[in-house]
């Protein structure tokens, strides 16, 4: 498997990063807005954002003093939905 694919799956392996992606699925957000939403310190949030940007899942741009984040490729949302569907199906089979 190539290094870029590994980076994507590493980025998806953290619950905080999944929450950030979920919020960004609603539209572009400033890092400061994410900071207000999540109960983690700025350094930790910054580290998670960096992992998402480095993996290519999130794009960042400057708007004046604001650092704005957006989903770089919306197909990642399909992957997240597929993962939820798989786990949901597994849970249903386990209860049958």
C-alpha cells in the first residue's frame, strides 16, 4: 500500500479527527470555530488538524487572519458512511 493511503487511514483512526471531518462536512470552518466546539486544548486540536491536512483529507486556506478548513475531497465522506454502514450491519448480524 502506498504511503498516501496509509496517511489517510492513520488520519481516520482518531475519533477527534472523525469529529472534525463531520463538522467540516457541513461547510468551511475557521480553526477558531472548531476550537469553540471541541473540549480539547488548542495544541491538540492543531495536531489533529495538521494530520488531516498532511493526509490530504482537509484543505486549509487563509482569509485575512483566519485559517479556514474544508474537506479537500468529498469522497472521504462516502468512505466514512460506508464504515458506519459496515459497523451497523455487523451489529445487526451479531444480534440475530
